[in-house]
C-alpha cells in the first residue's frame, strides 16, 4: 500500500507554534503591541533626554561634555543591570509581570531625577531610571516575539523599535524644545526647565502600568512552566481578540499533552541553572557572542553620535536651541530607517539587512565628517546617516529573541540587548575624549570603524528570517548552523 504522507501529517499533533500561526493577527495582538510600544516610547525619551537637555544641564549643574557622557554611562550601565536581571526573572516568573514592574521603576526614577539638587544625586536617580528601562526593553522584545505568528514576527518586533525609537527619537527632541522653550516661559521655570522635562515623563507611563494588567502572558512561557490551563486561557484570548475572560466564558482546549510533547516550549532537558549558562556554551555560544559584538558596536556608535551631536554643532557656532533643532531634524531619518527595517523584517534576511546597513552607516558617517559644512549638508547628511544606523539597530532588536529557545529567551535577549548598552555606555566616553582633545573628525572616524567591525561580526550570526521558533529551537534543530 502506498505511503500517504498527507494522512500521516494530519495525525501529527500540532505544536504550540503551529496553533499560534493558525490564529493570524487578532485584536489582542494589536493591543499588546500598542501597550508595549507606548512603554518603550517613554523609555526612549529617557535614554535621549540627556542629549536633548545637555546644554541646559551644563548651565544649571555645570555638567560639561565629559560629565554628560559619564552621566549617560551611569544610566546605561544601570540599564544593563536592569535588563539582565529582568531577563532572568522573566524566564522564571513570566514576561507580562516584568513589563509592568519595569515601567513602574522607570516612573519612579524619572520623578526623582526632576528633584535632584546636583549632578551626583542626578546620577543616582538615573540609575533607578535605567534599571526600569533595561527590563522593559529586553522583556518587551521577548514578549512580542513569543506572542506573534511567525509570518508577522519580524514586523511586530521591529515595530517596537520603529515606533519607540524611530518616532521616539524625533519626539524626544520636540518634547525637550517645548519644555525648555514655550512651556518654561509659560510656567516661569527659568533655569529649572530641565526638572520639568524629567518629571513630566513619569506621568503618562502610569496609565500603561494600569492597562498592562489586561495583557495575556505568552503561551510559550506558560507551557514551559507546565501550566496547561493557563496556556489555553491565553490562547483563547489571542484567538478571540479579547483582553479579558470573564467568569462563565468558555476556555477552548487548544493545548493538551500531545501538543506539549510536540512543542519546543514544553521541553525541559536541562535544569534552570544549566539553561541560564547555556547561552555561553554550545550550541548557543557562537550566536550569543557574534550578535553581542554586533550590538556592542551598533549601540556604541549610535550613542556616540546622538549624545555628542549637539555639542559638536555648538562648537561649530550654533546656538543651544539651534543645535538641538538640527539634531532633532536629523533624527527624522531614524524613523525612515526603522520603517525600512520593519519591511526588511518581513521580506529580507536579517544578516543581509544588518551587514548592508552597517557598510552604508560607515560610508554615511564618513560623508558627514568630510562634507557636512553649512546648514543644508548638515541636515541632509545627518538625516541619511540616521536612516542607516536605525536600520541596523532595529534589525538587531528583531534578531535577538529569535536566537534563543523559550527556556532562556528572556535572558538571552537581555544579554544581547544589554551588551549593546555596555557599548553605548563605554564607547561614548572614548568619543567624548576624542572630541575634547583631537576634534570631531576623529569621533566620526572611530564611529566608521565601529560599523565596519559590526558588519564583520554579523556574518557569524545564524539566519532566522521567517523560520518558526519551534523549528529554530525544536529537539531536532539544536545546532548553531544558519537556519
């Protein structure tokens, strides 16, 4: 009798990934994306607010370019600590709860920053803020990657950066200009306008903490903890597009023992401690190191330029508000870069996007260093450069959670993202020293070298584009070869 492949496949139990893929996109997916992205938007404000307020902080607290870079470094190192800790906790207790906790910590730090009497206390309050920001970013990426069907996974995860960073970069400078300009005049803030800029950022985020109570936990995490009933509840909320299930509502039985046996999320072949160590041992070590180096250089290059650009322009004779305005307009290019990366997340392999974007970034920063003389060229070349760097960064964000199995996805993603923030913390210190001692051209030259190194590192990261997470990390595919 002939072998009936179709009949055999029909009897095979569906994995969790196949079940989620079968839902397509529902209202719950869009609401989850909205709430996660809004939280990320406020936190991008917090990351960039030091750059936008740099001249004001120098006037009020005597913080020069080196002091500003040090303050940024302290904040970013706190982001690293918050991200690594948040990733660990999220793998044990869940993604959803960490999103609200991290955002609450961020709110507290933002309000405390507004009350800081001097630069030392401001540094301490930025540590509190950074702890919240770090947990939010890594867990947000993990949450969206596990909640979204394979076909749309790259788009949804990249939209986190597209909206929060691409739009956030632009809005952060508008926000700073409004606060230190018209708003400061309206409330007679004077030299304390920067305090309002910090303090007001803590207000709207409280609403997101409230609304996030209605987000479902990811079915992948619930299944990894053996919670079948809770997994079915989360899947019911996804399939029906409802954020809440009321008493008496029917919970559909999508998942049972057969599904758990066929799903990567439910496989427990290692203890929790071994799983955490596995990101730096085979088969995950190569991808962790390669994408970690890529993120380190990408974040370091971006923060070096974004943080120091207003000071560079002031050094060329522009006013404080003029330098912030130029930087804001340049960063509109970042939104376009994020949008291109979102399309790339759907249609183009990750490695291709990152390597091509890195090479173009190196050429872009070299062009800025050589030819950005006068208002038009400063705006145009800065605009183009921002397109390229946000293509790279957004794709790295999309790539990171895809490289790790469910049991360590939060931790692995946190390692990649926060190794990037270490680069963002340390490399601007070198850039600021170059700016003060040998000039802006050396800053741009060092950034170009970072992007060349980034392109080389990305070659060693496995390709994950449009491959289901179950396939990438199932029991039959625990290798480090490109998918």
